[in-house]
């Protein structure tokens, strides 16, 4: 399998050196640039860009916007010491995610994984969820133990994939509905609940005590792959 | 009238007091003087008018009556034709008069000039009626018995002073006296009065017009004086109330050198100072903002490096005490970076530079998403996070990012200071415009907490809520703390 390449733009040598090392240890190929001048060319074969907001010369927002224009498919993750809401809004206007310093390298790695999965780079690799093997590219779900394919309706599959894309994070019924149906959620709608019940009947060993899709009472649903 | 032209010509040089005094002085001194002048002018002009006419034969009613009585006496015992001719001659001498003669039998003999309105037959009661009417009427009437020179009656006004005041002796005339009838002379009473008096009505009208004109001029001048002051004051008031784009009043052009002009100058100076102050303040604010932004970045960068090395240390084989030190270090680093962020946010908020974009916000949904984000942190700390949001429809007109930030701070506080209670509940109540509360079972706000800081986080919450027309109510005791966000107004 091809090694995932990250383009990392950071002016601070200490942080840059440490994070580049940490990410390499996690199995990524990292190209670390000290400024954004050559970012666009270097992004040609990158799978994801990590961008610091405060850069000498062009600031991170400008570099990020240029990158996005040139490579619309490239996921961009902003790293910033500026944590105001305003900055986040400005960053998320084009970037795919925004992480404030100081961050835990595990959290950053998790966010990178999510972005890569979303962009399809990791799609070839089947995802393991409990006894399930999910292949997002082929849109199939198989029981890893029996090897049998589990037939899901398109909506059930989309819900499962959406939760997997947000692995470890809780999604509310509104978020699930809007992501899967692509329409604004109407108050009091039970559609998501009903679909998840049917989904559980298909995938859970014991639908009465679900293990794969966890209900967080009053908040939402979550899956945790291992 | 000249004042009118003077006002705009030497305006606003002198003080308002001086000009007001001028108006008052002219009212007190000049006005009566002018009134007197008008009075004199009227009298003089009337006198001139009457002297033009020369003497009138009717001016002395006494003479007129005597003349008439003489005619009456001369008519005694002469033939009818002769009597008529004498009467006509007399009337010709006084053409303004009207005369007629009644004979002994009460018949109307003749009238000069000829009249149709007189009764042809006069009875005693008819005669009395005629005389009664004549007493105070506009016609001066003299009745004389033919042949008798001494007895006659005349109608006269009480103001006249000539002749019997209201007497009329014809009624008491004996039959012997009226043996040859009587003659009557009439003349408009106006003509019997002196000119000065006769013109009284005219001259008083002239006088009144003069007085009214003067009063009108005075009122117009006063009115003009006050409307000008008012207009200038209103202009000043509008300049104060209608600030320019900067939100501050703009300096205005002074309209004179008097008190209002000085006020306008002071106002303009003040407006300029305000503007300068605002600019200076903005510059300082900008500098401080920059400084804090830089500081925030400058502090975060080494923090990130320290943090990074702490993470690297985690992977090393350490003894339990070393791990504990590392945990404390990491917690303090978290706190420090949080503090930096709060400082930065507070700085922006206090300066009103924090962008605020209110929109109709589904509070339950927003809170649910916030809880979803916080749930793992609570889970890790072993704190149950309970959500009581279902079925409560609350919509607030707020900036969702702000409300997220508020909830963030409240949940962070609960996690940091009340984790010992092992339970945090977020509850939404749709009554009374909506209430969102975060309740914990921690030791309360007054209890000493190792992570207790400056309260900047809560201060940010209060500032943001106030801006969003929401209110924070806290109830805290040893059994826990309930922090409630309430709508300040609801419909």
C-alpha cells in the first residue's frame, strides 16, 4: 500500500521538528516547509496539508485558500495558536478542520485519519467495526466472522458510513439527518431513530443490547472502531 | 419698521441679553411714546379736517331751536299760503333739515322736502308716540307750537347738555296753546355735534389701527427674535443628536458671536476632542489587541513545545511519581492555554470587536451538539453527563457561536471544578422564554478548588449573555452548583 504523504507548513522549528518526527513515527511521509511560498507545487502529490496560521510572509489563511483553489480535493487542516471563534470561522470557511495549539498529538492524528478517510484516500482499506468489515469504496458491509455480506438499504449504509467517518465522536440526530438526507432537520422527526433501529437489527448480534452503534442518551449516537 | 431691517444687519454681534434688553426697552419706553405720537397725530389730523369745513349752521342746536321757535311764533294768525312759504324759506336756509306742519285739526299740511312716510292725520297719542321715538333717536327733533314762541320741545341725547334733558312738553300742551297746530323740524343729530366729537369714531378707529400696528410690530420683532434663537438651538440639538458614521457628533459652523455662537463653538471643540479621543482610544485599543494577539501566539508556541515534549516523555518508561508529575504538568499547561484564550477573547469582547451575528437558534439542538463534543471528556473524567433537552422547543435570537462559547465555558467549569460530584446535568425548560441550566454536584463555588482562577471564563460568559439579552443566574452551595441561562424578555 502507498504511504500517505502529508504536507506540513510550520515556521516554528521546535514545533515543526517535533510534530514532523511524531507524524513520521505514526507512519506518514511528512514534507515540512518553513513557509508557504512553495506550498502549491509541493502539494501536487500530497494527500493532506497541515497548515500553521501564523506564517512569515503569506499568512496561513491565504496559503490555505490558494492551496484549496489549486487542489480542491486536498484536505487542509489548519493549526493555530489563535483560538478565537472568529479565527475558527475564517479558517473553516475553506479548511476541512481546525486544531488549536497546544494540541495532543493523538488528537491531531485522529483528526488526520478522519480527514483522509473522508477524502477517500483511506477508502481502499476496509474499516473494522466490531465483527463488521466495511468497505466504503465498494459500499459493502460483511460479517468478518462468517464472511457473509450484510444487505443494507442505502440510507442505513449512509448512516453507518457517516458515523464511521466520525469515529469516536458523538453525532446528534440532527447532524445525522442532515448529513444523510441532505435536508434541514424538522423538529420532532423520528426518521433517524427508526432507521437506526432497523440498522441495528441488521448488524448487531443482539439488537436489544447494541454494541456497535452506541446510544448516548439525550445526545446522539456514536461508533468506536478499534 | 426700521427695527426689522436692523435685526439681520447687525445680528449676533452683541449678546442676546443686549438684544433682548433692546426689545424690552423699546416695549416699555418707545412703545408708549409712539402710542402718544399716534394719538396726537390722529387729533391733529382730525382738527385739520374739521377746519377745512368751516362753520356749520347746524353746530349750535340752541340757536337752531331758537330760530325754529321764531318761525313758529311768526306763523301765528297768518294765511295758510304765507305760512307754507315761510316754512319753505326756512328750510331752504337750512337744507340739511326736514320740516313739516300739522294744523289745529291734526292734519299734515305740508312737508319740506316732500315726504310720503308721514301720517296725514295726527292724533294726540300718535303725536306722543312720534315724540317718544324722537327723544333718543338719531334724529334731532324740535317741535314748536304755531304762534307760541316760548314753548317747544326738543329731543336730545343725555350727552348733549343743551335743551331739556329728556323732557318733551308737547304732551302737556294745553288745548288753547295748540289752537293753531305745530311745526316740526328734524335734523340728523350728528350734524349738531362739534367736529371734534363728530369725527370721534373715525379718529378712534385710526388710533386703534395705529396701536394694533405698533403692537403687531413689537410682537413680530419678539417672535422673530425667539424663532431665530429657537432655530439655532434646534440646529445645535440636531447636530448633537445626529452623530456621523463614527457615532460621535460632528462639529458645526458657528452662527454668530453671541452666547449661542459661543455655545456652538464650545460644542464643536468638544466634538473635535471626542473625535480625537476616540481615534486615540481606537489606536490604543488596536495596539493592545495586537499586543495581546501577539502575546497569545508567543505564549502558545512555547506552550505547544513544552506540551509536545511532555507527550514525548509519556512514551518513556517512567516511575509512577514521574507519571504523576507529567500529569500535573499537562493539566497546568491546559489551564494556561485556556487562560490565554480567555484573556484574548475577553479583550475582544470588552472592546466590542467580537463579531456578533444573531440568528434564530434552536437551543436544544445547539446544546445537544455541544454535549456531544464534550461527552468524551466527561466520560474520561468519570463524570456522568446527563442531557435533559428532549421535547423542549426553545428558540433564541442569538449568535450560535456565542452561545456555544458560553456553554463551552460552563461545561469546562463544571468539569474542572465539580468533577468530584461525578454528575453534571444539562437541562432545557421551554417555559418563560426558555431556561438552559448546567447543574453539578460539586463542592460549590465558594469551596476552594485547585484549578480556581481569575473567573475570567465566567466573566466572558456574563458579557456574552448580556449582549444576547440573556441572563446568568447561579445557585451554589456545598451540595452543588446550578448555573442557569434565562431569557430576560419573552413574549
